[in-house]
C-alpha cells in the first residue's frame, strides 16, 4: 500500500510539471505540495488500515475543497 502513495506522488509530480510548463504556477505549486505529501507518506511504513484512512481523509478534503471552489468562487452559470 505504501508503494501506491509513491505512485500517486509520481503522477502528481507529472501533473505539476505540465501545469508549470503551461504557466499555471498556482496549480503547479499545489501539485508539488501534494507530491511531497504523498512521497513522505509512502516512506512512513504505516499499516494498510492507516493508509486507507489517510486516503479517505485526503479524498474528503479534496472533494470538499473542489466543490466549494467551483460553487462559491467560480459561481454557477445561470
């Protein structure tokens, strides 16, 4: 399970580099921070249950933040 967090770190690094190449600096920084988070978690040797709980917590925070941003910051098209 720890290897999956390192894989997630790799993919967020790739997305961050593509965002940086496209001059989306804020998005690139966000994905670079996620890369560091995932790679550090990948080397901490937690139990599988802990990794699953961390991933669920990450998903809840991410989807809540994305939903907030799309509804309240971008506004709904009317």
